[in-house]
């Protein structure tokens, strides 16, 4: 019929062209809206110190932007599946692997650590619902002599390593500080991954394994002829990198259960990731940006971990620190208190 009717053929061609243009425009607008939301989030995160200095309006804005980005991803997934409804595969082949830099959160940056995620989850389930956030905020006050500089996740082959760069000062007025990256490692079990294929949303069960400190430096200042001069010593504390705290086993021995944190992750696009921990405040969030492949800010940390792999000895100091963080569980057990039952 179409072959014998040029007029019908032209109408069909125009309709098909209009359909493709409309589809392209829809995706273009969706992409532009996504980029605009990302830009607004980045700007607010930048001026508010990853959300840590945000006022109430900025906190509300960040929360709404994060929720909106998640919703945008969900909507685009539905649209893509409708367009490709005749295809058998309805999951988008993507990968969460890579190094992800923390850029915004309504929680303290150190709480992105695999260790503290597992600790907070166990506080919620074993002590009291809603107790972890105020308790860890108080912990941050108690350690305010230290400065959390950068934080990131390194995801690779079913493992999650959290990087938290700390600078720990000494007595005020003495120019001496220690700098290092605390690495907490865990294994990932994803409920949404099948045969290497995942959707842009996934639920991870992360089991804490161990904790170490790498890229250790001593920072100090000494008087010189030209005045006080800052120095950095990379060798004095290098031995610490060869030690590891079996924090996962310590948790198991103390709590008689697995040190697990449940994390809901959303891959917004190739360079932005949103994570939530449903066992904590469901409104709380972490937003990550893919590390710049040109500058590779964490590559030296990854290299040092790989060099030390299989050669590290147990750290008594690190183990003691991990045990110290579990003191509330010891105290509760000593009082004979029962586990919280929601």
C-alpha cells in the first residue's frame, strides 16, 4: 500500500521524523535538567563545606536536590524501558566500580567509613533506634582536634574500601600534626546484580573486614634563618602502613553477629553516585563524584594498599581503638540490658 501511495509514504516519513525529534528533545531536556540539578548541588556543596556548614535553607535545598536527582534517574529508567519494551533485557548494564569522592552529606564526612557505617548500623539494631547519629556527632566533638580533609569510596570487584584522610593536631601552639588515610575494607553483596548486569539502583550489604592507615606523614614546623618553615616527613610513620586491625573479626567476637551495613546506592550518571543507609535516618544521604582520572587523587593510596596486601601484621593499637569504639556494647552487656526491639 505504501509503495503505491507516495502521499501516504510522505505522511508516514513526516510522522516518523517528528517522533524521533520529539524523543530526542525529551531526552535532551531531561539531560539538561539533570545537569542543572547537578550544578546547583555542586555549587551549594562547595560553599557549605560538603554540607557541613550549611544553614537551614541550604540543608533543605541539598535534601530536595538529592531526592530530585534520584527521582529523575527513576523516571529516565522507566522511559528507557518503555522505549525498549520489545527488548528482552530490561536492565541497564552499568558498573559502580571506580573511585568516588564525597562531595556532600548531611552527616559528618568520617561517617562514610565502612567501619562507622557498620558501627552505626549495630548501634541502631542493638542499642537504640536513632541513637547512632547523636552519639557519633558527640564522638566528632571529642575528636575535634583532628581534621577530616577528604573522604572517598573505592569500589572494585565486589569490594568497598573507604578512604578518610585525617590530620591530627597536637597541643595548641606546637607546630606538629600527623596526617594519614584511614582505610576500612569490606565486601559487597548486591541484591540487584545478576551475571554482571545491574540497574542504576542497587542495595548493597557491606560486611566490614579490616582497617588500616596508609600515606602516613609527620607535619611540623621549625625555625629557620628565614623564619618558621613547614616540613613533611613521609618515612617516620611508614611502619604503620604494614599493620592492620582485624576490625571485622573484633565486631564478630564482641557482638556475636556479622558487622554489616545496608546501603542503597543510585548511579545518577557516569560521574555521580548517591548513597543512603536505610537503617539510619532514611533522609540522610551521601553524594559522591567520580574522581578525576587525570589527577587520580587516590591512586597512591590504592598503590600502597596493593603493595602491602598479604604482608600486613595485626596492629595492637588499631585493635585497641576498634575495641574502644565498641565500649557502649560492653557497658550495655555489663548492665544486663536487652537488645533494642523496635
